[in-house]
């Protein structure tokens, strides 16, 4: 089977769940802000990896376009890819109301079938410090039309917020054990 056809037919585990740790629906934030991604019963890996039951995050901003199951997830200012396995990112948005939604994609950036998507949340962005936003963008050189798209792996995180219920992440430990367990 060609790789393209195989990628289009992947499905996520039936009990997998993707969600926002922060911000939460209805929050008011100052720009730039840290956006933290949550995932249960599935692993996060890099784009290009094809391990079973894994994928990587995509953040949809102010997006109302439908992405069909098995279709590639676009990459533009409304569809941010985190193919390095990132679980959080520093985002800069203009003041006003914005919608955010997470979508998991497979190693080739294809939408799972059925799609694995978070609930769409709405946040309000208050004007932040333009000086700070410029400094962050210049330091890291990743300015994208209205977004600072910086990400850091979770193990380097210094964010104060913790997942709503860490005990629900126990499936991640089981998942990792199964990856490295000796074959029976």
C-alpha cells in the first residue's frame, strides 16, 4: 500500500482525548500567552515518526474550515504545526475574541479518521506589551503574521499551571512501558 494511502487511513485509539490545559474556555489573557496542550491515552511524537497510537499537536486559531478525516492538515497562520512533539507554545494574538482548537495529526500531518479534536474554546486577548512581543519574536526569529510561534518541549516547561487531574495521565506511563517492553 502506498505511504500516502496508508497515512490517510490511520485512526487514533478510541479512548484518546485531546484538550487544553490552558487557557480555558472564556479566559482573558494578555498577549503573548502560553498555550498548553493535553492528551490522554495516546503518545506525542515528532512529525515523520510512524509509531502506532502517536501523533503531534496542531493548533487551529480562528478557524471555521472543516478538515475531513484522512486529509492533510494545512500549515498557515490559522493552522500551526507542532511537529517537534511540543506540548505548549507561546502565542501572540491581536486584542479581541479568538477561538482555539487542537487537532492531533499523524506523523505525516494527516487528520486521523475519525478526527481527534479538542473542544473549540473562545478566549479574549487583552493588549499585551508590544515591546515584549517584539523582543520574544526577535530573540527566536519565528514571527508569523500576528503570532509568536515559539514552542518548548514539556520537560523544559516552567509554566505554573498543572493539568486539572494528573492522575488521569496514568495511561501515558502505560503507553510508554508498552513501547519499551520486551516482545512476548
